């Protein structure tokens, strides 16, 4: 027992410097971290981290009717903002858009962003919108709103649609084809052109299938059906 106690006591001077040195290391680390925070600043240290921009926009024509399927792009100081994951950058059937974009690091409001809208056979438009904090009490969330008006653009698609319409009328007038078959042929031809030539160039895009289905007025069809049955 006496020899073992002497060994432990003899090893204590070798261990004590490490135990005495450790309390001086921790204060030095905390002093360096505190100095970095004071130098950078707490606001700038967390600026841009996870900040998001919610964009609410309405795209319409000159008559005030919503334009579906218009693509939306948001830029900040000429730099395109990346959308949030699984975000659809198209307007809905009423021409409305609501989406979330990621703000770059170092973003400090107040500032303005540019909201752009584009669609084949339409002239693109842009509007500047101020970035404001979101009404919801959520940290790092900002909002920007805008209303855009697009004008029709004269493209080869317009002349193709005019030619198809005149061709359908010619088939009906000359009675070369039943009027129902002539109308279906014209509609099928417009969709065929849109999904063939329109995929290579937006200047040949006439109408999409969802837009064609939305253009069908069931009230008119039921009215004509009722008149035929009476």
C-alpha cells in the first residue's frame, strides 16, 4: 500500500499542469467567440440565413381577364431568385400566382424586387415591388406583391389560328364536312400544332389542352341540347 500511494502522489505533479491549464483555455475560446460576434454583429451574422420571399401576383390581359399558365420570374438587383423546392412558377386558371423564393445571404430590407411574367404569344411585362415583412409573425419571411398586364403579340400562331378558323368556316359553308366534324377537326388541328411546332418555338403555340377544356361552356352546350330536344 505504501509503495502504490507513493506512485500516485509522484504522478500528480505530471497531471496537475493539464488540469491547471484547462480552465485558462475555455475563457480564451469564449473571448475569441465574443470578439467575433461583436465585430460581425448579431444582425449581420444571421442575415440571409433561411430568409424567404413570398410573392403574390396577378397576371391579366388588357380587358382585366386573368391569364393562366404565365411563367413568373423574380429578380433582385439583376440576380434571379431561386424558387423554394417543389414550387410551381405558373399562374393558376384565374391568372393568380403565389410562390416562395429564397433570398440571398446578406439581404437587408428595405429593397425592391422585379416581378416578371411571360407567356408564348404574349408580350412580357415586369413590375417593381417593395419587399416588406410578412404580416404573419414568422421570422425571416418577407412579402412582395404586383399586378401585371400582358398584351397580345402578333406571332405566326395568330395567323395559323386565323387560317384554321377560316378553313372550318369554309368546310361548313360548302358542306364538304358535317359542321360538328369540322369544328372538332379545327380544335384537334390547333392542339396538334401547339404540341408539335409549339414545343420547338413559342411563336407557334396556339392553346394548351387545359385552356381548351376551360374554354368549353357547358351552359351553351346544354342550351343547344335543350333546344334540339324540344
